């Protein structure tokens, strides 16, 4: 196996437009696979990390973590995948053996969990370089490249009948929202639910809540364009905080007789976690936070929120064990039990990837699917 030279969208600095570069992609090491990326969608987490001036600067870097592709080659010891297999990448892996993977209670793999240093889990090195300079990875996926190398534990095999240009959304945002509703909150029939942020993640929570028979799904978003889309996924009431004469939590408490059963923070604003907690009912109100904040990482809440019986939970990837659980969601999509296509508002060729970043920053898209050259 040899090095592949291909095009990748490289970020050279925080918030700087990505540059199409010729990069060298190493062959996969032991227990790794090299993937030809077919489609990758842009998730808010890519934008947040790329824009961040406070994070440790890891540049040059290749972002992208919501992706589908085809196995191009396999490293030593790989038996689970073969050349030509269709796969989804996963930004948090599953080794199947560590304490968390074998617990049945957690998806926080101790070996292949969220990778923050921009390196491969196995040897703490990169598999990309540009003009001899190493290029950092992102979340052990880096799908804004025609080819990428991932650990076998960070990919899931899927049937070749599944449309790769749609299913890439299950690789992060849609699965994260559905899991928050089903696995983390375990929403029951007749519940009242409030969702802060109606992007793909928030609207996936709405879809999950609707399928569980929630009676009321209140969507809170400062961008009124999100409401029309919200109706498709089950949002029954819309609140724009900018149109309210009182704090949004008061409005929610009034219309839900003391607070919602469940609240979800899907914006990436820690201040909104406080608001979400305040919007829940006493006794059993549960707030689930999914957002990744751009600034102010600390959460503030009055202790009385908890004395009154409320709970605050967080979740990564909706609590799903990626390898064990993702195939079930793919099957649900094939049986038309969950909607995915409806989240795709834009499609762009790879060379226009910066346009996708602009669409998301301007609040004009849900998911933009980026198509790699054939
Ligand atoms: N926990 C996870 O596993 C996981 C997975 C994917 C994404 N995320 C995070 O979830 C969040 C949502 O992701 P997304 O891709 O849906 O993002 P998005 O940008 O598409 O959606 C966010 C929505 O929040 C709205 N919003 C922004 N500020 C607001 C405010 N002050 N009040 C009300 N609404 C406001 C925006 O108008 C937008 O509709 C991000 O922080 C992302 O990083 C977490
Ligand atoms: Zn994501
Ligand atoms: Zn593990």
C-alpha cells in the first residue's frame, strides 16, 4: 500500500477560510482503514472548533466528522472491514472491551473516545501531511478530505443499498438528537418537551419526542425561519425569545402549567442551560444538554433548581454506542421510521466547502451535504 495524494480542505488558522490543498494520506496502520469519503455534512461542532480563538491552536487541520464513504484499503489485523465496504465514520469510537464499552451504561469509550489532540488514537501521530508538514485530524475522522484514515473502532459498516449522500447525517447530528430523546431522556407518551435551538440536533430531538408521543413540543429559536422546518419534525409551538416581553422560561412555565417535563439545550450556549433548567417542572423535570459552547464553558444554576427535584444530564452522541447502536438507526431509516432527507437543505460540491461554512454561520441551512468528486 502506498501514500495517496488527494485534495483536502485545510484550515490554516482559526476562522480562516479553508484552502484546497494537495495532501498526502498515509496508508492505514494496524487496526485502521483508509476511506474514500463520498459525502460529508457540516455540523455546528466543526464550525465552533474552527472559529475558536480560545482552544489550543491545532493548525493546519482537516475538519469534518459527519461522513459516509467506501473502504479503500485496510491495515494489518483488520478483519471487520474489506475494501469496497460502505461505512459511516463516528467521532467517538467503541473499542468493545473497555470498562465503559462493556458496561451497557455508557458510550464513553476509554480507548477510542473523543480525540481532542488532533492525532490518531493509536500512535499519537497524524496520517496527513501537506508539503511535508503534518496536518492535524479532527475527532479522529477528518472527512473534509477525499481520503482519510480512521481506526476500525471509529467506523461502522452499513449496507451498500443505503444512499451515502443522505445517511452521512446519522454519523453525528441526527443520531445525537434522537438518542438524547430516546436513550438519555427516555421521553414518554403525553410529555411536554421544550427544545432550545432548532438546528438539526434540536429538530432531531423533536422527531424523537414526536415518535414517543409527546403531546407538546415547544421549540425556542431566535431565527423564525427554523419554525417552518420544525413543523415537519413535530414542533407544536414556537417561541422566539426576541418577541417575548418576559423571560422565555416564564412563558414556558405558564403554558405548561409549571414547567415542561423535559428540556433540551441544543444551541451551544451555557447560559441557555440555566434557562432550560428553569423551564422544567419541579419534581421530575429533566434537562438534557447537548450543545458545545463557543465561549463560557461553565454552567451556573441556583441550587434551589436541584432541591426542587430537577435533574441536569449531558450527552455525547445521544448516548448511543456507535458501533452497536448505529446500525439499528440505519435500519429504521430504511424502513422509513425516521426522517433524515428532510434535514438536508443544501448540497454543494467539495470545492465550494467554504460556502457551506457561510450558510451555517448565517443560519441559512440545517444540513449542507458536501459531495466529494466521483
Ligand atoms: N452532544 C453531541 O453529541 C452533539 C452532536 C452534534 C452537535 N452538537 C452541538 O449541538 C449544538 C447544535 O448543533 P446543530 O448542528 O443543530 O447547530 P445549528 O447551528 O444548526 O443549530 C443551533 C440553533 O440554535 C439557534 N440559536 C442560536 N442562538 C440562540 C439563542 N440565543 N436562543 C435561541 N436559539 C438560538 C440557531 O438559530 C440555530 O437554529 C451545537 O452546539 C453543536 O456543537 C452536540
Ligand atoms: Zn457533529
Ligand atoms: Zn471502549
